[in-house]
């Protein structure tokens, strides 16, 4: 500054115009910096608000599961599962009958009456098997009512308690005093259920004896294939063998046992049921939705990866410039198709189209064909494939474009053919770019909402994987779909609402992981060309 | 302050000019410069006299451009670039002091770049760009400035009929002279030229060199060049750099005729570089 | 000379050549299969949708469909003739029939009509809603996005902060749109208490499209040669003057064209607006019956994509409902396709024009 005074002919010191100690240029920079912060802020806010709305779910679910145990629903469900296993065995018999019936009337050329007559002994056996469960079924339905009543009573009291709290908070103490809250005494309420133990044991003994008899008689039932009945016999014996375990579990069952938060957590992550607004018990298990999302994405990628990568190789390496100019914008154009329009197309055209194709005689060998449902994982998967193709194509084409020209020239100069050059030089160099393109395609597909909401069939169930490939032709529900479908119908702050936010959290972190991995692969490839 | 420079008429073409008092405009003292961790300049001390042409020569990567860009702090734009020791004073003002307004400095120390870089605007707008930044709105003043600057850059006769054509429509040499016109429009004291002719053909180069001779009557010029003939033709003093060190700094004639340092001799006689 | 030597370079047919061309044909077919699928979807909707939107006689466009609100369709048989009417028309018709019958001194016969919701009238409020959503959200996204890009490209120096910002932008681009919907609902609708409103939709969509805009803007800024900046700075311009006068004017065309792709994305998304801005049905147009000017921002709107979702999932498919379904899909696809085509064409042209 001393210099300035000495040399006024060269005045280059700063001007004094300042706002809050900053020059105007620094202010401008601060403004832009703030804007750049927005995206960081948004990501932070997304995380924050998903957790803010969703995190409480685990506490609520813990409560939900606790009541399930306290009110004895858990206890009754053990018996119910036993009963359901019996029903499954019954279905097996039904299946046997259907096959034999079809055989008799079809190849055997018998009339329906004659066939029925032929199967009379089997029907007798079948009816006897079905009747065996009746006492247990009666007990279960009786106990169910009791348990349900306890649960309802508990929730009514909880509601009243909340009401009273609200009144107190509003300063209306006298009204609050009038709200009657009775503490539900689970021990007393549960007495009738626990008292049924002896009756249950008796029923179980009879059932076991009866079933054992039936199992040994299975072989001798006339008119049906012996090997199938043998199998039935072993299944029944296995089933009966499981009885002591159930009895044991019921004997040690204690309603006072607390449900841990961890249990609430694992019930969500590994829960195989997503059942809401049920009169018995609500379950929030993300597994069926996750499996649905995954299956639909797998179908989409199976279709989109060969097409997208193949087209990228073709356009980048083989096509003439005219073809390039034609194909690239067209595929970019496909990327602009709104997903809801594709979803509508799936409902209006593709679903029916696929089903009619699957009905063709020459496709009979494919398991699951003809398709039972118009809207299923395959329909949604095909459309998602069309959504993923432009993403994969564009990114893979970029990766191929980035392969230095000299690599290609060097290979040609050594006498390699075009195909050899592509397979041995170009693709290996661009491989990590292509892999990250596929990953980003997966991210795009797994987060897609409208297509799966409209076309996946929306059945919340883990598909039956024992059916093999046919599992992919069953209707599924997805994580994105469930949020879109149910968010409009839930009450804010309730467990169901929060559960949907937790599904959102899962989706969010899943997509972050996929995206992050893709970026990582891409970065590594940029640093090392080969 | 003591000056290592003698008031002289050493430049061959200078003899006819009336003698002027030559005092140092720029003084560089003990300068060390780093890009990140690698040192680009080692202990440079050098004075540049007023209204002379000073040439920086040396092989690629010797730091001559770096030093030039220090003079108007264009190196500020590069991440990790910093002066680690020493100072640069222009008219006695340390230009790397915290309280220096870089914009003011750059208005007084103009720069012409290696690659001509006119804006994709009209010739007129290119020339008045700097004036408009200073808030000059007066049309007559702008018009005057355009004419003087273009005349000053020896471009007026070629473009006076198409002042509103795009600056990019000019030839390479014309573009470079347009950039010079743009620089002198804001009337700097010093003009830095970073290899201004390296992208030009010989005829255009000759024109620019001629222009430099005229410009030095009014401005102090520092020119970085690869072309030794060019340095010999148009500069009064020459500094030879090698590996970030100032090897020799002397009147141009001496550098080319009787270099005192063997490295300088090797370079100017074309044995390396 | 006398004995011609066999040409060693003569092409001979061989297995590897046949194999190569076979592989090339397979690759070629993948490209064309994609185009075929896309073309099939596009043409199906265009062909079936154009029967709703276009008319064989003057004015060739179905003005009712484009300028009116959706209403229920009534299909009934009257005096042996099968007739179809929109809600209002049907009421008027029933009334006039009743009056006619009363004048003739008998009770009017009950008209047995089947009704199909949303299948008559038009989609005007949806078009309006979509336009409002796109304009608002793109304005916000452009302001934020261009400013961010300027910081990243012009001001930022290497450092942790910048790496963080870049990483965030990359990851933000991969967040599913439905998650943005949830976030918008959590922040704007519930926490800030804006309810289901235009404003909530604007911000949700703007934040969703932000990475696209930032990336596009940065690319355009990068395309401006460094020389412009140096020249401007060397002439004594401040950083901000340089950006304003020597960078932005030349980057702006690129920023705008690339951002058109963002418009296509914003217009095409349904999931983010489902819980933040869209109403299934709303009688009033956004500018009707506003008590205060601010009410404009705090009202939900109908939107084309959401309307397509509603008509394709909530009502059964038959010959009567199909018209509005395909018509809406067609109009929507046309709008989005036009935007996308503009972007693709402009981008290609811009690349050719700006070579510094």
C-alpha cells in the first residue's frame, strides 16, 4: 500500500466497494457456489426425508408384531399353518384326480360318469382325508375369533388412549376424564386360547392316527397311479412327523416374550408376505416386491443387452455413415417415449399379443405357455427392455467410440479381419464401458414405475420357482409399483404409509449402489485404456 | 533504484529515433515459480525497460511463457500455480500483493496470445470489448477508439468497410492484428505477446513484426518467441531461458553476436532446441 | 512377364469370410429389431389415436377433444337408434325428452344408458396442466442448473467439495423418479405444507431433471474455447464480466437445445407428480375462480401422463373407452416426440455450426 502512494501512475490496488466484506465478484462466485450446492443438498434432503417418513416404520412394525403375539394371533397361526399344510396335501390329491380323469376321458375314451365311477374308491379316500382335518379346522376358526377379538379390543383402547391424550393436550381435561380406557389384560384374555391346549392335543392325536392309517392305505387305492400315491403316502408321513414339533412350539409359546426391533427389521427385509388391510394380521415383507422387481429387470436386460450392445457394435463399427445417421437418432427417439404410454401399449396391445403368440401349438414345449394372464412379468419385462435399449445403446456406443482409432488401425495393419479386430481389440477395450452401460440400464429399469404398475399384473406373491422358467410368466408386483399404487390410499403417519417410504429407501439405496458401481467401473476404465 | 540497464540505443533500428529516457517498467526479483510441486522458474531476476521490445527465447518448456504469464497474472487461472519466492514489480508496485486488483493490472498489462482468439462477434465489437467492460457507452468515443486502435494495429485500411463483419471472417494474420488492436484499445502500458506469429505464414508474420516496430514507440513490449530470427529482427534486448533458469540477458545484438554463455551460443547457433 | 504369376492378394471365398458376414448380419438385425419395435409401438398409437384426434371433414381436427374437459360417455338406445352422448348433452337430451313426453301427456320412458367415465369430452385441462408443469419446472431447473454448471466449469478448482458435487450429480441422475415423488411428497407436500399443488410438482420435477440440465450446460460451457476467456481476462474483465460477455452468449444455444431433452423427460414422467401435483379430475381450469393470485400456485392440476394412467388402468377397455385412451396417448406421444425431435435435430445442427 505504501507502494501505491509512491507510484500513483500505476494504480492497481483493489477498489473499496464491498458488501459484507466481499467484493461484488466474490459475491457472484458465492451465488454460483450456492447453486452448485443445491444438488448436494437435494441428495441429502432426499435421504433425510425418506428416513424422516420411513424410519418410524420399524418401531410401528415392532408394535404390530408385538400385538400379534400378545393377542395370541401368533399362537393360532401355528395351528393354522398346520391346517394349511393339510390343505396343500389335499390339493395334491385333487391334482392326481384331475390328471387321471383327463386320461380316462381323453385317451381312455370313457364318459364322465364312467370315469367318475372308476374313481369312486379314490374319492372315498379323498373325502376321508379331507374330513380328518375338520376338528382342527373348527378349533382354529374358533380360536381365531377369540384372538381377533382381543386384538380389536386392544386397538380400540389404544385409540381411546390417543383420544384422551389429544384432549388433554387441547386442555379439555374434563372431557378427557370421561374417555374410558381399560387396560387390556392379555393374560386373562388369552386364557380361553391357552386352555384349548388339551383339546388341541387330543385333536392332534386323532388326526395323526387317522392320517397314518390313510398313509399306509394310500398304495392300495385302486384306479390311480401307484407311484403318485406312494409319493402321497410319504408326504403324509412327513407331515405327521412334523406334529410333535408344532406341539412343542405351542407348549413353549409365551405371549410375554418381547419382539425385538431386529425382528421387526428382519420381518421387513425377509418377510415373504406383503399383506395390508387384512382383518387378521398385516404383514410388511419386502421380499415378494423385491423379487418381482428383480425378475422383471432380468427379463428386460435379457432382451435389452444383446439388442442394445449388438446394435451399438453394428452402428459404431460396421454400419455405413448413412445408416449411422439414420439409426442413432431413431434410437434416441425411442428413449423419449414416455413410460406411461408404453405401459398403456402393454395393456392395450402387447399383453394380448404375447398371450396369443404363447397359445401357438409350436410353442407348446415352453413351460408356462400358453400364458394364463395377459399382464405378467413377461409383458412388463418386454416393455422395460424397450426402455433400457436406448440407454444401453447410447452408453455402449460412447464406450466403443472412445476406443482409440490407432488400436483399430494397428490391428488391421497386422492383417486382422474386421470381425477379429472387433472381437479381439475393440470389445475388450470398451468392455468396462459396456458393463457400466448395462448397469446403468439396470438402474433405469429397476426404478421404472409406470410400465410395471400398468403391466406387471400386480399380484403380491413370490412366484412359484418350482415351476422353473414358467415363474417368469406369472404376474408379479414390484417395489416401484407398490409405492405408486398404494401411496394414494394410505393414511399419513400410519404403519402402511411408513412401510411404503421404507420401500422407497430400499429402492433409493439400490439405485445408488448400482449407479455408484457403474461409475466406479467407468472411472477405472478411463484411467487405464486397456 | 539502481538499474542494470544502460540508457542506450543498442537496438539496430533505434539509432534514428530521438533518444528517450529509458527506465525499467518491470522488475523481476529472485523469482521462483511452482506448478503444484514441480518448479518451473528458478531464481529469475530481470528488468524490462520502457518502450523497448524485450524478447524471451529458449527451447520449449524452458519457462519463458510461464514468466510472461506471471507478468499479468494469467497464471492465476491455473490450479496449483504459485510464486514461491521473489516478486514482480511494475512501476514499483508488487503485482502479487493481496490488495492488487487483478483486473486493473490486466488493463495496464495487455496480452496477445499464441493462437489468435477473436470473439465470434463483429470486428467492431471485438475492438470495443474492453472499453465496454469499463462502462464506456459513448458512441463517438467508441468509434474513435475503433479507428485509432485499428490504425494502430495496421488493420484499418483492410477492414474499414466491413467493421460489422464477424471477426472470424478475417485471415489468420488479420485476426492476430485484430487481437492486437483489441489490446491497444484499452491503452495498456505494457503489451505481452506469447508467440504471436507461431501460427502465421511468413507474409503475415512480416506484417506483425512491422507492427511491433511501430508499437514500441508507444508501448513496452515483451515477446516470447520460438523464432530466433524474429527475436533478432524486432527486439532490443533478449533473455535466454533454459530449464527454468535465466541463462543470459543482454542487448539482442550481443546475444546473437557475442554470447557470453556457451549454452546461449549453442542455442542461437542452432545446435539444440 | 510371359508367365502371369497368380495374384497372392486375390480374394477367395472361405469359411471365415462367410462366418464374418453372418455375424455382421446378426448384429445388423439387432439394430433393426430395435427400430422395428419402436416403430411398431409408435405407429400403433399414431394410427389408432389419429382416428380420435383427426376428422375426415373440416376442420380436420377433433376440436372437442382438444378443447374440452373430460366427461362421462352415455351409450343408450333410443327409438331403435343407438346413440352416444357426453354427460351434459345427455342430461339436456333426457330433459327435452321428458318435456316432449309431458307435452304429449304421457310419462317419459326411462332411458337405460350405460356410462363410461372420462370417455367423452376432451383433454384440454390435461394439456394445460402439462404445459404449466413443464414451463414452471424447466424455468426452475434451468436457473439452478445453469448456475451450478457455471460454478463447476468456471469457478471451481480441484478439491473435495467439487468431487463431492460431481459425485452427487452423477448419483442424483440415477435416482428413480418414484423416489423423487416420495421425496417431493415428504418435503413439499407434507413438511412445507404446500399440499398437492403446482408448486410442489414444479420443484419435484425441477430437482429430478437438474442433473440433466447441469450436465448439458457444462458440456456447452466446455465447448466454448478457453481462448475467449483468456482474451477477455487479459483485457481486464472480471471473472463475472468474462462469463457474462465472453462465455455465456456462446454457450447459451447449446445449453438451451440440450435442455430440451430435459423438457421431454419432465413432460413424460408420471411417477413424480402422482402424489405432488396431479389430480385425477378437476372441473376448473387453473386460472378460473382464483381468490388470490397465490392460489394459482397452490392448486393441483390434471396432467396428460397421469390422465393416461387413469384412463388405462382405472376403466375397462372397450370400443367406447378405447377412443379416449388412444387419443390421449397419441396427443401426449406427439407432444413429447416433437420436443425430442426438435432437440435431436437442433443438437446435430448446432454441432455442425459451432466449430471454433
